[in-house]
């Protein structure tokens, strides 16, 4: 794990670059674009850093894994906890900035805690899935590095999230091969969990007047989806963990 | 009534199918897809069954790659057996020379604490443990320096002390007699005698055959992944003499 300073620098650089280059094009359609982007980037970074650290952890702790018997999932939970706390400090910076620039926020800021939890669950689920195989195949972290770049563009971090009605009909048509590649990608951007989590956080804090805060049912349903991803990763990890000591 | 064994291994084995082509990366796996069936079978441990009673001292002896450490790691629960079962009726502390598992940027105290936490100890137990470990390892003022400032020997000594001072029913030691200088080895032997007095169960891997004869009541011989034979001490004596051992089949 790198130090705290680096956890600040990476999102900050990304933020400044995107705001400067991309900002002029979208600031018309998105009000408060700087904060829209800021919130999106810190949530995205939380996901990307956590999944990467899960794999890094197993590599770094080779000597403990080869020598001691303990539930290996503790290492993953330690990654989750550390990055959760780091993410909370990033949220704190977000609030301070919002206060300074006088961006109006309401009581539903509490929702961001749920966002942090949901994102941590998803990131750990994916992280466990990846780290289960990252010792057997040493290029998994590298491939994930490429995949996560693609995923960044398939998540509305810097561009607006557009929700079209009839997602289910679209999904059914896509499965039948009746949709073009472009619309399948558009559909994916709409329904993938990262998009929804980031969108929920934004509408709870910044745009509740326009698009309305997430309902309780929605929040519960989304948490359930995240927990399922976590659980899936956990089951795979538990099955694979016996092989870790011999895969170094 | 027969004593209930503290360690009972039934038919445990370990086979590695090692591919002769590179497989460390998924990329290799895809590139060499046609040749993927070319692999070598390595019998790290052929099916073995063994019972060890409480208070028994067992030495494992054999050439490199004969399966001693594999066996010990399976008993420790670090490696998973391909077949059979292992039943352990007690708490265990193990020391493997390979990779001591300390964080180089942290002090000895913090590392011992981590060790204790991973073994599921409570806060007050850890404080007590730290005192005993530091005293045993005898690393002096180095205790408050990060581990990266230690010599290899010091690190090994601390590693051994950390697992030796752990309170357990069963102790597994891989090549401890090769750790540290002459003074420390004397300390180790004294410590082992202490364990014997406390009627602890010990499994010891060593290339030092005379030392095994001195300390163990039973010696298992490993060869090419097979427990090829065992010798049992028939008369308790402190003198070194091979005649005191009786060879028998496993």
C-alpha cells in the first residue's frame, strides 16, 4: 500500500486535467460540473484502488501466508477497511470544498456513507475474485489495469448519466442480438453497478431537486446487489485460498 | 484403553502437476494452449497415515525434496492435503525457516503483536508474550529498531522465539537447529528440554541426525515423498548410541 499522500494526488491530478480539458464541453449540460466530477472521481478511485490493493496485498504478504494459518480473507478485509477510511477522508475534503464554494447540500449527505459501504462491497467482491487468481496467473493485475481503463470510460464519471426508459426491453433485445453494439454499450453504461452507485451519490447530494434522492427501496435493492457481488467474490476466494501458499 | 492420538493423519498425500511449459501468466496459458498437456507429476508426499500421541517427540529426517516440509506444512494446515484427513486435538505453534513473515519497517514489538493477533491472542496475552520473546531472542537494544536494521541471524532468532514462546500443545519446527550462533543453539536445546519437561508434543525436521536421536523418541525417514521407515527409541538414555533405536516399518 502506498502512502496517504499518493491517495490524494492521483484523483487530484485526474480531476484537474479532466476539468480543464473536458469541462468546457459539458459544463453547459451539467450544473456544478466541478463538484459533479469531484464526487465521481473520488468514488471511482475508491473502487480502482481497492481492487488493485486486494491483489497487491496477497503478493506483499507472501511470507505470512506461507508461514501462518489464519483466515486469508482478513487480509482482504484489512484492505477494505483501510481504503474505506481513506475514502471517508476524501469525502470530508469534498464537504469542506462544498462549504467554501457555497454549494448547497441537504440532509441526504448521510447517503454518502451508504455509497461508501456499497462501493467497498463491490470493490472487495471484485478484488477477491481477481486476487483468487492473481497468484496463479501473474498477469492478472496487468490485465485488470487495462480492463479498469476501459471501465473508466464505461462509467459516467466525467460525462452525464442518461437513464432511458425500458432498460429491460433493451436488455432482452440485446440478448436476442437485435441491438447494435453502440446501444448495447449504452445499455451497459446505464445498468452497471458502478454507474448506478455514482449516480445515486450525486443525486442524493447535489441534484436532489432535479432528479430526486434515491428511494429507500432503491437504496436497499442496490445494497443487496452489492452484497451479492461481495458474496460471490468471497465464495470463490474461500475455495481458492488453500492453494495460495503453493502458488508463490 | 489406548491413548487418543493428538495428531492423526489418514492417507494424506500431495501431488503437484507441474507443467513443463511456462504457466505463470494467463498469456502463457493461451499461447501454449496446444502443449498444455505436457506436465510432470511430482509426488511431494505419497499417501501416508500416521498417529502421534500426546507428549511424543517425532523427528523427520531425509534428503532435500523428500517431503518433510510438505508433511509438516500439511499438519500445520498451511498446505491442503489432496486426499485423506488430518485430525488435530490441540493448539499448535509452528516455525518455518523459510520466510519469517515480519514487516521490515516495523519494530520487533509491533511484529510480535501482529504475530499474536494472527494467532488469535488477546491483548494482555500479547503483552506477556512480547516480554518473553524479547528476552529469549536476546536482541538487546535492537528491539526498538525496525526489522530492516537486523542481521539475518537476529531475524531468524526473533522468528524462532516468537513461535517458541507461543503457548501451545503441539510445536512444529523446521530446521531450528540451523538457526543462530552457538550460544543461541545452546539456548534452543535448553528450551527444547523445557518443552519435554512440560510433556508437549513436538515434530522436528532436521538434517542433523545425531541431534534428532538425542531429542526425539521416534524418527521418521523420508525418501522421495515416501515415509520409508521409522526408528523408535527403546530405552531412554542421554548417551548417543544408534543401538538404542529399533528399526520398524511404518
